[in-house]
C-alpha cells in the first residue's frame, strides 16, 4: 500500500502475505517445469502441488482428492453450476443475493432464484417450497457462506437440512470466497458437496482458487484438454499461484481466531464512530449476523458515488455495490433483495477490514468519512 | 482551476482534456453512464468507457464513471417516448445536454469542489458586455452551439468548451500527435439509446401502442394509410404509404384526434410564422431581429422575434412540433436563447 492510504476494501482484495509472495518465487525462476511432465524436474514441481493439495485438504476438512485447483472463485462457481447441470440435468437454485459468478450462471440456465430476509439470509420457507414445487428437479442448490456486500453469515447447516429433506438428490454448493478469513472452513464442508474459494481474498495471488468437490458429486468439467486435476479441470497448473495460495490459506487458518477478535473490535470502533459522529447512519445487518471484517452502513442524505469520490480524494479506499463492466456503480442487487429502499441504498457504503487494518486506519477513516458526509449534506464544497 | 471534464470516449472530448491540461488546469475526467439498455450505436457503450479511461490514462489524469441511468431515463428517455405518443418530434440529445451533461453533472461537480465543467462540444463561451453567451464554434461545419443553447448564466459561468476554437481537422491532428486511440474514431451520429438494427420503430413500438393513421390530400381526399401515426413527422416525404412516381408530397399537418395525416406540395410546407414554447434565455428575454436555427446543422435564417412568435423575413419550411428552435444575435454569432417548436 502506498504511504498515507487507508485501505478499507479488503473484501474486494487483500494485500498478499509476504510469505506467500516468497513462496511463489522459486516457481517463477528455477522450478519452471510443467508438473505434468515425466522427468525429474517435473516430478519435483509435481510434489509441490501434491503437498499443497494435502495442506488445503487439511484446512478444509476434506480429502486431498476432493481439492481441485482452479483459476479463481468465478471458475469454481461456474464449474459447480454449469458442470452439475451439464452432467445431471435439472435446474439450479440460488438466493437472490449471490455473487454474480453464481447468480448469472443460475440465470443463464433459467434456474430458480429465491428471496432472502432483511439480513440477507435465504428465506427457509421459500427455499423449501421452491424445491418441492419446481417442475424440473433441482439438481444443485448454491448458497453463499458469507455475503460479499453486507457480510451476512449463512446458516449452512440449516440450509443443508432443508435441501436434504426436500431434494435429497440435489448437490449443495457454497461460494465461500468471503468466508476463509472469518469462518473455520472445517465447520462448513460437512454440510456441502461443493465449495469455492479464491486465493486473493486471503492473502494469496489473483488468478488462482479452489473448488472442493466431494467424492460422488457428479459434474462435467468446464475446461477440457490435458486432463489435469483428474479430468475435472484441464490446463497446466498455475504452480506458483497454487503454492502461494496454500501458504496463505494455512496462515489464515492459523491466525483466524485471533484476527476475528482483533478486527471485530476495529470494525465495532469504526461503525460506532460513524454513528456517534453523524445522524442517520444505519447498520445494514446487525453485528451478530455477520463476519468481523465487514462494516456496511447506509448513510442518509448523500449519494455514495459522490462520497466515494471524496473518500478517494482523501486517500481512503472504500466501496459501495459491485461495479459493472464500464466501471459505473450499479444499484445493489443484494440490498434490493433484502428490501432496502432505493433511497437508503443510494447512501450505501461498504468498509471491509483485513489483516493489515490498524487502529490508525479506523481513526483516520472515521474522521474522513464524517467530514465528507457533512460536506455533501451541506451541499457545497468547504 | 479544478475542472471536471466530461469524457465521452470520442475524439473531441479527448482533445478537450488535453487542451485543459496544457492550459494548466487541474483536470479530472468523468464518463457518464446514461443508457442502461440495449445499444449497438457504440455511444454510451462499455467500449466507449474503455476508450475514455485509456485516454485519461495516457493524458495522466484521473478517470471516474458516474452512473446517471435513472436520471437519463427520467429526463431523456421517458419524455422522448411521451413526446412521440403526443405527436411531437423531440430532440433527445438536447434534453440530455440540458438535464444530464449540465444540470446533473455540474451540480455533482459543485458538490465535489470543482470550479468548472468542460465538454468536447464545438462551441465557445464568451462575454458580451458583462454577461456570458454561447458562441458558435470555430468550425462552421461542426458547430454545436445549437445543442447547448439552453445554458443559463449560472451554468455558462462554470462551463468550458476547450475545443470550440479548433476545427475538427485540428482536433484530429492533435489527437494523432498525442497518440490517442480515439484519433480516428468516427463522430457519433444516432440517438444512443436506439439500436441501429431495430431503429426508432422497434424502440417506440415496445413502449407505446401505435395507432393507424389515414393519409389525406389538402382537399381531404383519402390517399392511403400508415401503420403508426407516432412514426410520422411534419415535413416527411418518404414512408407515408403513397405510391411513387407522382408529384413529391410532404406531410404538412398531423391531426392526432382524428389520426389523420395531411399531405401536400412542398410549397404547402412554407409558413411565415413559427410559435415557440418553453423559452429559455442566456440572459434576458429578447425582442427584435434575430437569426433562427431549427436543426442541429441547418442554416440560421433571419427573422423578427416578438414574444414567443418568430416572424420569418422570407417564408420558411414549417418546423416539426417538438424540435428545438434557437435564436442567435443578428450577426449570427452567439446564442440569445431558444425553445421548442409548438
């Protein structure tokens, strides 16, 4: 991070861990061989991938053979949805607040999209009813572990019980891209057949991720070719990325409970500070239902597009909803699904903390945001 | 000064940004996302935003994207559709300038601490006496003062048109010299929210019910019919369902209540007066000799202006209701005001 900047956009991406960067270097230099080769240099590299797979399996609480390395979260999500539909037929189902990597995949195949409650959690009754009334059998249900915008944690055990009861043949997938920093993944994997992760959200590099697929969860590969990853994901391994991701995942797993406490306190301080300094700031989801690193507020009387400009000018990196291809801010589909009125959603601000966040970041961001909001509310530049 | 430069992704605004930087201003580029629907005209597309961003990078300035799609629908698209259903021929680009490029953008710019808003229009803002007026651009063939005629003093005071003193050829030369990817990009032509494949008919047809219209001669004799009276404009010659070969006939009047389209000779189109509504003035309302322009690239003709009535010196073809009518000073160099043809 450049000096002076206050980075509060860790849910978009978080800085790489130094040990993860260091772990990549040998594979960008001497250990350049293709791990699928048949000579000793290849076998050496292959060993690093196999070790990485064991490590990932340990953190996930699954078997090494259930770990598939992908190019990231989107590929993992797409493989789960498209691959299951292609192999097993039927339709896919997801809640309306999913990340677009799931939502657009489900919509592209004319799947079912069910509603959520005011905290963003899938409506259990709507889920059960959609499963039993669907004319086409539901072959995959995809429910995110943690929402990327508002930070809500899904009760996956509850979701799984409903799916198993009402659609026993359906696979359960979870996009756990936003969960790795905050939730013990071993508590999630027992409830699902498929799970997606993305390295750059937990201190690894961009362009690499994981699809965990339980033995027996039938899906067609998205990419075919050289037959890597036991024919489930062809393409030469991103060796440096896979090794670095694994280093980052191990470290994240190790530090998780301490970081949850530390960052949770920072987050509370940030949101309390904003609410103390400004009128009409509402917390979108109460803290009991969300992960420690997520602060999401709706600020009355301002447009977040203007606020983000002033924050950017003051070197505070934050975000609102997801951006579309043009870079324009799109109205949030998550807030709309949660029933947040348009005029509140216009003032939505997402501040997400992570490993590098400090008390000084929170203090500075609080001051800058309060100043910027006051300036926008008085309607004229200071 | 701190200037918010509207970058459309075209060559004019690209070079305008470069001119502002050269003049020593602190420039931030912004592309407005206006139309959220289907488009194939290239305008307002993601590719244009890419071009704008790349130009900003090459020039070393920040680039923002503002999403104004809701305002664009409310102030441009919805009124456009409504106007057609009322039998008018609106000019959506002018409404976009009025409400988005100036009103909405300059309010935002003000809020964010900018001193001025700039666009790539071929026009100039100059002082006459102690007041600001939009003057014609240096390139007569590309002059766009007509489409920015509605700016009042408070907007003119904080508006900059950095390429108004250049010809289009000079703009392109400058873009080539700077190595900008927009240097040879063609000018945008069409209404950005209407697809080339579907056209106006498909766009309107999906939004309003079309009514069949009867085509009659000036004597009232029925000559034919058209499937959609909403698609017909006064002055139109083609596409009114009349057999070819005869004398040229033009739409001279449209009566919506009876769904009747009256056609006549070209001579029937000529009128000596024009009524203009919704008048706006750069400064004070004006009465007296003016030059009047009724389309983006039409010639301005001399007239006397009295209240909201234009008295042509020579009879002129009638103007389709809904079109913008712009008044220039008698020397035809700057905008006094304008309005909408009744």
